[in-house]
C-alpha cells in the first residue's frame, strides 16, 4: 500500500472519530438528557435579581404648579372629529341654470354654514325651479363648499284634498289666492296647483303655508321635488369609505382613492359576463 493511500485512510478515520465526538457532546447537552451537562446546568440555578425602581424626581421649588394632565377618551380610530363633522361635497345639479332670484342667510349658531335659495330657469319640463342649498364656508380660506342641495318645481304645489271635499272647493280656494289647478293625477288623486308669485324667493313656501291653513279642505300640500338617479350610494356611512371617494373627510389627502364614483359614471357592470 502506498504512502498516499495510507494518508487518505487516516484522514477518513480521523473524520469519523471527530463526527462521533461532536454527536456524543450534543447528546449529553440536551435538556432532557441524564448526562453530565444536564446535571451541571440544574446544579447552578440562576439567581433572581430585584427589579430596579426608578427614583422619584425631587420637586423643584421654583417650578410653577400645574394641574395633572387629564386623560382624554380616544376617538374611533384616527378620525378627526372637527373634520368628520363636516359633510362631504355634493354635485351641483344646476350649474348652467340662469339665476333669476337668490337669497343667502346665515345661522348665528353655525356661522360656517350658509343657506342659499335660488329661483332658476332651466330646460326642465317645468322651467322654473327652486333650489335650496347648504354651503360650508372654510373659516380660514373663506372657500364655499356645496354640501347639500334640494330642488323642487317653483311654480306649483302638490295638493291632496281631505276625503269628501269636492274639487270645486279647491278651485275656489286657489283662485282666491291667485293660483289655478294645473292638472290632476287620477291614480294618486294629487292636484298640481300653480301659485301666484313663483319668481319670489318666498313665493313657494308662503303658498304652501297658505294652503295648509285651509283646515278641513287640504289634507296635503307640499313641494313637487325633483329627484335624480345617482350611481353613488345614499348610504349615510358612505362618506366613511375614503378608499372609494376621498374628500379629505378623515384628515387624509383628497382624491387619494380609487375614483369609484367616476368609474360608476362610466359603468356599473352588467349581468352579462364573458
């Protein structure tokens, strides 16, 4: 056998012995082993040390006394109450309408809100429309944001008679107040009654009050509201879903969203799936 072969066999034997030694050492060092390592570890318990208590700071005789800070109850998540209390902006449905009359009022108890009433001329079936709006005014910039809008026909009122009252009685009543019966809806027995002063800001509210005062004749007198189909949900909690439509309502960045209303304006999906 050559010297080279002998050296190779010696290296193999030494490697096997080294591997056996390492394995035996690991076996005795296991926590559940009865070997010397486990016995030695149990024989040396770790002493428990007392926890250090920070020393109280000495009072400063020159410091001004101040009351202890009060604990404030946390609000829901990260919502800023001052911001979330303001309703999100709404779409102006009559931006191109010709304004014939306008009046703005402010509630002293809520100076950041303004109430605006407008009489506008439109291409609607009934051209004269009364638009009632709520505006939010930013106290720092003075910028107005439309947060509420209701529209109704400005020149007539929906009227329903008290059961047993003849239509001739209604005709005499409205004629005396400067109006007339425009039409009747047979199924609902509602009458469209024109008013005397449709171009006046208070013409419609005053006419409704006058008709309601006819006790025993008029059962219902209310505006003929104009409604629109909308793809945006009317869920009162929709404003909290800033991921769909972010106006900064929770203190975040406006328009940092997926533009859901803009997408719904294009399509709301289809029952036909390819």
